[in-house]
């Protein structure tokens, strides 16, 4: 068992679909999700910032922190939690890569602080 038996992973992209920054925007069910690569590992977060809906995939990145391009709210792509804005968070989605196929869990999860 790999600990992921309760997740339903769906194919959303291929590694070749990532841009030069290691990012892509994909559809998971009814949600748009930003794929973000950090140190060779992919993370998936909701595309719309919870503050004003800014496109997270277009924001600046500093290590594991991804910044909304509208008002620079920061979110840790590993946890979804903002280290700078108390109580703010984005949904995160489990990701796995099989071969060159990127798969994201269809069920979203919000981290508990």
C-alpha cells in the first residue's frame, strides 16, 4: 500500500506541458488548478487566490512560496497555508507523476493548521 488508495488520481498533463518555470494550469473536475514545480517536485494548488481571485500560476515564486500577482499574498505550495496572512489558504491537491504523465487527485483537500 502506498497510502494513496483513497485518492482518485486523474491524468491532467504531461511533463512536456510545463512552461520554462515548471508550471501549467489544468482542469481538475470543476476547478482550475496551478501546477508548480519546486526543486523537481510538482505541487498543485487552486488557481484562484482566495483574496481577489488572482491567477496563482502567474505569481512570483520564492522557493516553496507562491505569490498572488495581484496583491502579493504568499502561499506555501506544500501546505496551502499563507505564512504572511493569518487564516488565508489555498486548496492543495495530491500530485503524482507516472512516466511523463502528471496526475492530480480529483478530491481536493484543505490543510488543517
